[in-house]
């Protein structure tokens, strides 16, 4: 599929598959991810199985827009200001979750949320939030193209959206906004944007 002109019929098929409990492999503005309907417990458990991931470790959630984000996470004035400025983008923000997020997705009181700067990924979450976790076995390298990914994780995927190699693919930068002191949990990239968002976090009163 073209990342610039996505096939909306295929996007609709992918949404239908996830609605029925299926798993998809899809591209984002960072790495390829594994997608499932967060409201389907069996599908969420299958994501853990594919990744060989401990279920005590939460999965992040991808939403289409701010309206959807506020259904699954609680925001205060400062966190809303940061998120409005930096999303869509290559960030995962950890926030206090709402009751809409099952403990199967996140067993804690928090949830990581993404709005990628990537048309395909946002379109896939147009009807319900989906899981967004790198398409790799836990603790193994996150690869940049579907062919290599399937060799690593196996073929237990219901649909693959292939846009080719995601050059220079790096995971998202993770920032915890759930407490009074924002914390950089994972640095997915270096550059001016990282320094800029650090400055924003220091200025705001959480």
C-alpha cells in the first residue's frame, strides 16, 4: 500500500478483521505495530502470545484523535497542552487511564497513548482504539519490513499492511505525564524536538 494514498477499502477490511477479533500488522510513523481491538480480550491476549510478552507489562493504545484519546485517558490542563502541541507525532504519553481501558490491556492505573503522524495508522483506529506495540518478540530487535518481521514473530497474523521498509525506524519516545513530575521513560530519537519537548515539560506545572 502507498503510505501517501492508502487503499481505504483495505483499511476497512483491516478494521473489520480487528472488530471480529483478528490481528493486523501495520505501519506507523515509528515502527511496524501489532494491532487488535482493545475491547476484545481474546485478541489482546493473542498479542501477548505473539510477542511472548508478560501480561503484567501493559500495551499502549493508538487512537485517531484527541476526542478518542479523552475516552481512554484523563488529562489535566498541563498534559492537554503538551499533547495538543506534540501529537500527532512519534511520542507515547503515559496518562491515568479511564475505566474504558481493560486490565488486560494495562493492569496498572495508567495507559500509554499514541496518535501517530501517519495517515494509515490513524485511519485504522477510526472506529475503536487499537493496540500499538512493536511487531517483535519481546527483547528482540524491532525490524523495519514485514518480511523480516514475519520470520521473527511467525505468521499468526490475519492481515498485513505493507508499505515497504520503514527506513531509520525507531520506537516512539515515551513520556510519563501521569504524576506531578513528568518523566522521560524511553528516548526513541535524538534531535531538536527532544530538547524542545524537554523544555516544555520543565516550564509547565504538573
